[in-house]
């Protein structure tokens, strides 16, 4: 029963997570037409640089702190990778909730907060793309390492 329900519940969870930023974006969609293309590109570049910087910082910290232990190097690397991914990502629903709280506490900032949702959405999408590329590279490196470590069969 659990295995049969895993996929539908996962999809339902994603739908709920998407609904938070969707409502924030859709209620103030007219504001997004005021943003220039150059501003979007600069925001995307800044978001990518910030995410990659956090990724690198967390990677260094996980190695310095020797997360995952030192007994099994492969397992330690997997644990460090998981920690780096989790600590480098910032979630979109939390960002939108914080902006919503700010606009509720200060109604004069509501329009600005609504416009701030756009960089949050952009950042979230870029995080997904960047991390997908990085994880794909890790998988390829792991497979290559396994192939090179495997004894040659004759």
C-alpha cells in the first residue's frame, strides 16, 4: 500500500508546494511586465553565482568538518555530497512565505514584496538546473570510477 501510494502522494506534495509561489505570482502578475530583460539576466547571473558560491563554501566546510567519517571514502563522499546539496539550496515556499509575512506586517511594502517573488522563483529554478548538472556529473564520475576499479575480465 505504501509503495502504491508513494507516487500519487509525492505528486500531491509537489502540487501543494507549487501552489504557494503560484498564488503569490498570479495575484501580482502585472508587476512583472515592468521588469526589463537585462534585470532578469543580471538577477539570474547573481542567483547562479550566489548558489555556486554557497555550494563551494558548503563543500569546503563538509570536508574540513570531515562529515561522513573517514573509514569508507566512497560512503563519506556520498554523505558530504548530500549535505552540500541540502545546505546549498534555499526553498521557494519559505521565501514566498517570508515575503508574504513582510507584506502583511507592512502593507506599504506589499507591491515591492510581490515583485521580489520573481527573483525567488528564478533562483529556485536555477538551483534545480545547476544541481541537476552537478549531480549528473557526480554520477558519471562514480560510474567511471567503478569501471576503472573493476577487475578486467578475460
